[in-house]
C-alpha cells in the first residue's frame, strides 16, 4: 500500500485528491492547521465522525497537525510517515490577500516548499519520496506569450506569484542538484462546488443563487474583463497524480486551452440560475442588468481591483495530453458553471 502525504488536505484540491487517492488504495495522510473553528467541512465524509478529535481512522484519511511555516513540524511529519508521495498543496492561495500579507505568503508558499524538499533530503528519502509542487499559471502574470507553455518565461504580478516563483525554482533546483523526484504542476485556475467563497467563480455562483432566491440584492465585482482558463478541480487532481507516476520528474502545464472573461462566467452563471443579464456601460460604470425587470444585479467596485492585475491566462496542455494521457476537456466550461450553480442553488436553499 502506497503512502501519500497531502499538505493542505482540507482545501479545495486537497479534498478531491484525498478522495482520488483513497479510491486508488493509498494510505492517505494530510496536514490540518489548528483553528479555533472546525475547518474540516470539505473532508468530513473522509473522517470517522466518532473519532474526529483524534483524526485517526485507519480506513479513511489520517490527519496530522501541520504548518508549512514550522520546519521542525514539517520534518517530524515526513520522518514519521516516510511517504512515497508528497503533494504540497498547502498555501496562502488568495492572490488579492497576498498584497495584504506579503511576508506570510512568502514564508508559507515560498520557503514552505523549501522546508519539505530539505526535510526529504535530510532524512535520506531522496530515493523513496516523490514530490508534487502546486505551481501556478500566476507565474506567467503579465504574459509574454499566448498561449502559455512549459517554456513561456515567467513575469509574476503579485506577492503570491513571486512566492510561488521561488517554490517553482527551488523544486526544480532540488531535482537537478540532489536528484529528487520533484515535479511542478503549473495549474491554471480550477474551480468546483468546493471552491473558496472569495474566489471570483464561487462568489458569482453563490450570488446568482442568492439573487435568484431573493436573498441578495446585488453582486459587486472588480475587473470584469479579466480572462482565465478555467477547468474543473476534480479533473485536475487526477493530473497531479499522473505527474508523479510519470517515468521522470518533469514540469507540466495543466489547463483546458480555452479562456473566458469574468463577465462571460457571470452571464452564464446567472443564466443557469434563471436570470438573463445584459451589460451596459464601461469600466467602473459597467452594470449587469436583468433583461426581464431592468433591475441592476451586478455592479463594479474599486474594492475588488488589485494593485497589479493578470489580464489574460490561456494554457497549452499539449504536453500533459501527450505524455500523461490526461484529457484536459473532461468537464467543459459550460458544464463547470452549470454544476457550480446547481450546487449553490441547493446549498443556498438549505442554509437560508
Ligand atoms: P485552498 O482551497 O485555499 O487550500 C489551501 C490549503 O492550504 C488549505 O488547506 C489551507 O488550510 C492550507 N494552508 C494555508 N496556509 C498553510 C500553512 N501555512 N501551513 C499549512 N497549510 C496551510 O487552495 P486550493 O485551491 O485547493 O489550491 C491548492 C494549491 O494549489 C495551493 O498551493 C494553490 O496556491 C495552488 N493552485 C491553485 C489553483 C486553483 O485554481 N485552485 C491553481 C494553481 C495553483 P486552512 O484551511 O487552514 O486555511
Ligand atoms: N476574487 C475576486 N473577487 N476576483 C475578482 C473579482 C472579485 O470580486 N472581480 C474580478 N475578479 C478577477 C480578479 O481580478 C482576477 O483577474 C480574476 O477575477 C480571478 O480571480 P480569483 O478567482 O481570485 O483567482 P486568481 O486568478 O487571482 O487566482 C486563482 O488562480 C490561480 C491560478 O491562476 C487562485 O486559485 C490562485 O491560488 C491560483 O494560483
């Protein structure tokens, strides 16, 4: 039985990856940060409820308290588990927040990755342990090429992206210098019904569901013209696993090869919630108006603009398709928006 350690197991990707690896008969360990409230909502079904406090059900996932800013903790966890595979998903993952917390973001997202790599080296696990690093399309930032491939130069545009740039290169460096099996997955945006509520897609699908049910008046957004290559998180965790099963440690772009604006996402989400929007005005004055009633449901607010923006992301997933036999279009854009809205229509009804 292979042992996998997932840092950030209670995050969006961590929860899907844990399900995927359990299906494949892995023994799955995951790190959880101590919190004054319960943060296991996404993985509750993978825990033994009667044993929640100890987080120790042999048939399900095993939780250990962990924080990537604590090197002693990281080293001890890896020493005790001796994992065959480490998926380093833990991060302060919100780009806008990284402008407010740049030092913490550098510590967790940048140096945190170094702590894992160095622990594996110190413990002499170079031959045993394969490492997946959650790299990001944010590295391309002010893009120097469209679409972006594994060879496109990086131009990061946020403290988050700069921290992830360190993590990308230190992963590559440990591969070259110490022959660790350490790979970067350069993942473009991927969303789901488990997406954090302050990322734009989930913010939109939740608002569309609330507005459709008369529970919210308006949705305020930032840059409507920003373009993203949006895929489904469940499809993307499969590719993470494939990256570590590859014969050699390499870096891969994971994307759909299709890009849409925030405005397009919004129009479609409202449509699936039963509201047909039309857009009027430009820039800060642009509004999304209900065609039927003339009511303004979407407005632009300066609050959600960033000091520096990434205007357009579009990935070329050819290498992952060719070498990993991964299908980037398992869930099409329309299907993704539809499943998120369907989920949130139910969710909002349940909790109102
Ligand atoms: P997420 O939902 O925000 O999950 C992040 C996880 O990291 C959470 O479990 C969080 O724990 C944990 N974490 C945060 N700081 C930590 C620390 N100092 N020590 C230990 N754990 C910590 O993010 P996600 O969308 O699943 O993304 C997973 C990874 O992929 C992240 O590294 C992200 O940067 C990267 N990525 C994501 C995307 C995307 O579109 N989703 C694309 C490219 C790359 P708490 O619950 O306690 O906060
Ligand atoms: N969050 C948010 N809220 N974003 C908004 C809003 C809003 O109200 N209005 C417009 N946007 C725009 C952002 O400016 C950005 O251009 C785009 O919507 C997507 O924003 P997010 O959903 O916050 O995601 P992100 O692209 O910044 O970052 C995500 O994807 C990266 C991969 O490219 C995160 O998951 C990162 O962790 C990940 O690395």
